[in-house]
C-alpha cells in the first residue's frame, strides 16, 4: 500500500468507525448489515485493508451514508470543488487503469461522478448495486466494452449509454491503447434499507 493509498484507507476507516459508533452499532451489527465479515470491518476501520469498490459500497449502504461520504469529509460550504488530481483513487491496475471518484452528493439520493481509465486488457467487474441504481457513462477516449447482465455492448469515443446498475456489470478495454470514460452513478434512498434491516435484526 503506497502512502496516498494508506492515507485514504486511514480516512475511510475513521469515517466508518465514526458512523458506526454514532449509530451505537457493534462491529458485528455493521458486518451483518453490510454482508461482510467482522474481520473485514475491523481491517477497514484500522486502515489495514485496501477494500474493493464493491466492499465500500456495501459498507456505505449499510451505514446509509453513500460512498462519497466515506472518502471525503462533509464540507460546510454549499460549493465543493475537487481540483484535478484530488479525487479519491478507489481502483487501480498494473497496466495504468484508475477509477477515481471525483464528486458526490449526500444521502438520501446519492449521485457519484467517476473518472475511469482502463489500460490495455483491463476489465473492472462490478457486482449489482442497490435496487434502483442507475448508471450513465460516456467514452472520452478509446473503446470500452460494457457488459450488463451478460449482454456486451462496445462503445467508441463520444458514445454514451444508460443502464440499471442493480445487476452485475463490467467495463473492459480490449484495445492496445488506454481508454477513458466518465461515469455517473445514481443510488436512490441510501440509508432507508439499512436502517430497516438493522431495526429488524
């Protein structure tokens, strides 16, 4: 884990712990609500883990805060600017691929804005998000193959697609040059499901 990744992991861990404790939840309650192991929650809270985007989504959904809230502290200002290079790097690959969360809104209806680069041969698999999640993507450079619920679609520079993110999906670059795309993710009602689940547990 390099220094910037370690700093982000520590910040995420502190925020997860703060949110869990503010609800009076035990480690076991958060683990059960998120569908992850207790050991993973402990590792995340101590900044010892470099969790996947899917893992962070499960934890943020369980806490009802949305992924953007885990990777940045809430700003008291009505305007939140993310300067070039300051987004949260949440995925990377050996071939230079990067998934950077550059902006997001607060619950209950969370919108995330991502800047993705896939190196040659890169493929990012994403498990199904919460029911009602929608995704919008536009290819900025190169060619991307999007697969949604087993159905592949190839997009070139300037092409865009909208799809439901509540099914398994993936993004791949089968080309020999890097490819880049912008991705917006809308997740409605963050927090309402987790509160009901914990209350009924």
